[in-house]
């Protein structure tokens, strides 16, 4: 009798394992299909994508594809290199795919390639093509930029980006950077095509906080005939005296200019109608790569080569 029940138990285990294997095969096949469709669609738009043949993995607990030597280049000159990545269905929402990036990573941009190190970096992409979310921890971008935590969400034409403890060479360290905005047109294959279609970006709110300094920027940006950013906006700055100190320490402001700026801030900052510490309101304009604040020249931005 014991042998009979043992045989039944073994049979049930085999059947359960076989069923789990079938489900795993179906799920990994779906991932294979979604990946192939995505590569085909992007290639038709002018992207260049290459990777080693995907390897199915995760059985029996999850369905995943192991990807190696992933190279993605967009027509606008931006791209990504990943030594290893894992593609899986997002367990909380089967309408999304999760890409976990491991090993050596690098960001391809208009000025070359910059290596990236991370403790965690995950991209979630909606299967309906409406957007996705990038989340990362302890990022180091080259030798110049460090971010403790980042979350960037794109849904249709809306953008929501937040970075905690953001430090980059040439600027003060920010405790929080939070930017929300919207595009009038989705990104197209080239910057010229996006401009011709009436593309513009509205920065609804860009907050920068560090210590007593709080800056909030609103602006509308587009591309001029030379495909360089241009537009107008407004900057509200609280804690201007400390901001001068931080910018001087970062090398943005020359030490001999700091006293004059402090005097200007002291005489122009006003208590806002809702109360609180004095605040400076500055109209900004960017034209022909020259940035002005209250019609005073601030800096000239480097030219962008969209290739």
C-alpha cells in the first residue's frame, strides 16, 4: 500500500512539474516575441540594436530572458551599453516588462560615452507603448555625477523625474531635484523632424532644494532653426544669500563677484504675498544659446550636435 501511495505522489509531482514547465515555456516565449517585436519596431524607426541570443531562465519560479552585450542606439545619437541584463514580466502588472541591468553599463550621448556604476537599476516598460519607469540607487555617472536615488517616469508625453542627493561637478549638491513637464509631441526619429512637427517641452515645475536654498523653474522650450534649445521661463529663488555661497564654493561664481551679487539679492528680493522668507523672481530667456536673467547675460550654452 505504501508503495502505491508513493507512486501516486511521484506521479502528482511529475504532473505538477510538467505543468509548471509548460507555463514557464509559454511565458518565456511571450517575452521572446515581445522583445523581437520591439526590436523590429525600433529598427524601422532608424534605431540600431544588437545583443547576444537571449537565454531563457528562471524556471520554476519566474520567466525571464538573460541578455548579454546589449547595444541600443537611437537616431538622435543617444544610446546604452549593457554587459548583462535580465528581461522578465513585471509580477505586479503583467502589462509591463521589467529590465534589470547588471554588470558594466555605459551611456552613449552627444559628447561620447560615459561609464555608469549602480547598486540597482531597473527599467519597467509598458507593453502598450505608452511609457515606462526607470528606478536606480547609488548611481555614479562617470567621475562627475553621483545620485543616491532616481526615479524617472514617462507616460505618453508627460515626464516626472526625481533625484535625491544629486551631486555633479561644477554645481552645488542638491538634496532633491524634482522635474515635471510635458511634450507637445512625442520624440521623433530626429530632432529636425520633432521641431518641424511643432515639438516643444513645457517644464511645469523644476524644483532644486539644498539646505535653505529653494529654486523653482517654469519654462517652455523648443528648438530654433539651428536645432538649439530656445525659450522663456521664470525662476523663483529663496535663500539667495546661501545660494551665492554655494555657487562660489562650486566655482560657478567668481569670488570677486559674490559681494555685488549679495547686494543685488538683498535689494531685489521680496517677501511673497503668501508670506515666508524673501524670494527673488527672475524672468529667463534662452536665445541663440545665450541665457539671460532679467535681460542680464548669465552664460552661453555649448552647441548641441544632434548628428
